[in-house]
C-alpha cells in the first residue's frame, strides 16, 4: 500500500509540474518575438558604419545612441527610410534620442559617420526599440484551449490576468532598457574621467620637471655671480 501511495504521489507531482511548465511556456510565447536590439561597437577613424532594422507598417521605432569614448565624443548620425529618404541627420553630436512614427514596412538604415576624424576612433552604443511588433498577438489567441461556452466569469478573469502580465512585461522591458542606458552613461563618464586623469597626471609631471629645471638654472646662475676667478695683485 505504501508503494502504491508513493507512486500516486509522484504521478500527481509530475502532472502538476507539467501543467505549470505548460502554463509558463504559454505565458512566455504570448509576448511574441522581441525585435528590440542594442549594440556597442568601435567606429574607426575616417570611416562610417551602417546597420539595418526591420520595421512593420504603422509601428514606432525609437533609436537612442551615445558616444562612450573617443576624442571629441561626437559622430554624425543618420536614419534613412526604406524609400531612401533621410529622415534624421545630426552632425557631430555625442548623444541623441529619435522616434520614427509611424513606420513603413521595410528595412531602415541607421548610420554613424566618423569620416571627419582622421586619427581618433570612437566607441558608440546604440539601442533600437520597436513597438507594435508583428509578433505581438492579442485577444483569445494568446490563451488557446482556455475558453468555456458559459464561462463569462472565467473570461473576465483571463482578461485581467492577460492585462496584468502585459503591463508587467512592458515595465520589466522598460526597466531593462533604462539599466542598459545607465550602464552606457556610466561607461562614458568613466572613460571621460580616465582621460582627464591621464591629462592631469601628464601636465602635473611636466610642471614638476619645469620647476626643477628653473630651480637648477637659478642655483647655477647665482653661483656664477659669486664665482670670481680674477687674481688680486698685492
């Protein structure tokens, strides 16, 4: 009897785990495919780099970029539509946030240009946020097999759960994006402080060397003034 009870308990646990795992997979897949992207890359001196982002019709695309390190902390920024139109152009900026709304279906071209700098390379971070994604689904398709003919109360509760999960998912994504942007700001400030530290250290050492040279020159000059080698005849 004990062996039979143990088998029944283990079978019940496996069934509960299977149900929970299936619910988890369904809740994850209901959010659709995430098209948001972020990248940090090194832009060589005198060159430009372009990236392509696919967008859907009547959506929203937000692009944020920052120059993390490099002399001048600036680049040229351009967004080109799938039709070849220059939607946004900025010259020698260190950061910026731009929203394209509504978008058209196709590939948008996002370019960073460092051709004006002949010697200094730049470290650039940018993030692309896409809203109104084609992979997002709404309605009863998110929860297949959970409808009942006369379960109006169940339908209301499912709507509440769906709305709460969507809201939580959006807030978590926004928190993650803000943390990524803050890390980029932190990296940029750290690089700037390290550059300033190197400059301060270099010019401090140079000032000390100049002061030592001046002191030695003054001592030598004063000693020369009192060094009289002329002979005195008596």
